[in-house]
C-alpha cells in the first residue's frame, strides 16, 4: 500500500496571532519540523493548504478541508491512503504506523493525526458539502475509523506561550 503523508497547514492561525506554519522553533519553522516528523512514515509528502495542495472544497473548512484536499491528491496520484498531521505537530510517536494500522484510524489525543483510506473520499466530500458537523471525529465515526490510545501526547501550539514551552523541552 502506498501512503501519502500530508501536513495540514491551511489554518488561519487566528489564536496564534501570526502564520503558525512559519513560526520558528530551534531555527526551523513549524512546517519544517512537522514535515520532518511525518516524512519517515510515508512514500511521499505534501503540504496542504499552502499552494501546493488546496483544501477542498475551499479554505476555512478546518482540518477536514485539508484531509479532503490530501485525499483528492492521493487518489489522482495513485496512493491508497493518507497519513495526516497538523503543522504544529513537531513530534510524532515512534510507533505511529503500528498504532494506526490498519486504516482508518486516528490518535485519540489528536484526531488530525490519522491514517485515512482514499476510498473514504466520497464520504468526506458528502460531509463537507452538507456543512453539518465538520469535526474530524464525526468523519471518523462516519467511516468507522478507530480511535487509538497512545501514551504520546502531541504538542499543540495555539499561542506564543505554547511555542515557548516547546522551546524548553
């Protein structure tokens, strides 16, 4: 099975106050950190929501818009599934693939970190067109995805203070 990695970087960063993807941590952007963390688990990697791959059906749909954009790209490029992570996730558990196999599955502590089959694209498009509950967990329920427990708690950067705490780790 071919896995496309997708860093979801299309958010407005409204709580953060500036472009979170470009915020610096240890001399590298959060986008660089997230990409490096996700890359070992994938056959290829894309960034969604920043020009390379667009959110679907449009920007400001939250993480599901990014996941949909990644699934569309994966379908066009011949991938079977997409492994997603948010742009502020600078670390991932070392056993991520083992935790999320078989797809569909997501980390309970951070549902945006998930392994989604391309076959779920139609369900996700229907959800986004209906514009009802746009939570990642609603999508997960719809396609029967498993929530996976892990001792790993991914970092969540919503403010400069959160970023400062990461710097101290």
